[in-house]
C-alpha cells in the first residue's frame, strides 16, 4: 500500500454493517435521503459535501464527492473553487480563535 488510506477501502464502506446491521441500515437510509434533491439539488449537496470533506480532511469523502460532482456535471474549476472555500473557512476559523489568545493576554495584563 502506497498510502495510509487505501483508495480501494472506499468500496468497502458498506462492510461496516457486518456487526451492526440495524444501525448501519438506519445510517445508510438516512445518508441516502440527505443527498436526494430537496431544497438543495443533489448537485449542490455534492459540492457542499466536497467542501466539508476538505474541511474535515477525509480522503475517502474527497475521492467520493470529487467523482460524484463530476458525474453531476461539475467541472474542475468548480471543484477547485470548493476546495478554496473550504480552506478559507478552515483558515478563518483557526485565525478567529486568536481572539481567545488575546483574551488570555489581556487577562494576564501583558
């Protein structure tokens, strides 16, 4: 294996049901429902999922939702922009926590 995450493992996701089939069925039913067209289109949800996948750094999700987005008509520029949006939000979230640091500094009177 060349990487810690084996891309072939993505196809094994449903195997998680082996020892808890009822819970897995509930999860997979819910998961499938979430990604159906609703107030947001399945395409929009795929783009959101790709952004979240980048933010939580899940290589399996990045793989799956890159492929899903492409299959739903997204182009590489759109997918790349999603990655930049995720990076901006994640970077901003890290930076805004600097307020906590400054609060400690102010509290200590430094």
